[in-house]
């Protein structure tokens, strides 16, 4: 298994980065959709369009990207022995935060589809900073490996 992973390392890495980009795009885009969705009157055709857009973004891009990111990421981590390295532990913690954020976004999309609007546009805009901060920490851990 190790020899196969070593031969495929660069392909796994490229696939991982590509799907991270897809996933991050969704993590940035969905909260913005929520802001616009909440501005649409409940029960309006515009509201229904936002429900459909959010559902498609999750189903077509975000869920598949999340699965591929995790699968390829774990294979890469096994290949380079990252589980024993400090930088990887922090990276993994932030990936878990992003995964939890993803699940929260999916839950909030369901609430919006049911007409429940708990958060203001301002709070949603602030929550939209989570993936950017997490991405910055993850990139520093992977590139710099400070510990």
C-alpha cells in the first residue's frame, strides 16, 4: 500500500488541493447566499429560488468535495507519516472546525428552507470569516510546518 501511495503522491496531492478549492468556494459562497435568502420575502418565488440554489450548492459541490478532501487528505497524511507531526495536529484540528462549520451550514440551510431565520445578515457576514481564518492557519501549517 505504501509503495502505491508513494507512486501516486503528486496525483493525490493535486486532487486534494483541487477539491479543497471547490469546498472552500462553497464554504465562502453559502453564507452569502443565506444573506440574500433572508432578504427575500418568505413564501415568495425569490425565496424558493434561494432554497434551490443552496440545496444544489450543497448537493453538487460541497458534500462531494468534503468527502474527497477527507479521503485524499487522509491518504496523503498516511503516505508522509503526518500523524506523528505537530503541524499536522493543528491542521487537522482546523479541518475539523471547517467540517463542523460545513455541517452547521447544512443545518442552517434546512432551517431557512423551512422559513426559520435565526441570524441577521450581519451575523452571517461575520460567520463568513471562519473559513478564511481556518484556511490561513491550514496553509501556514502545511507550507511552513512551524512545529
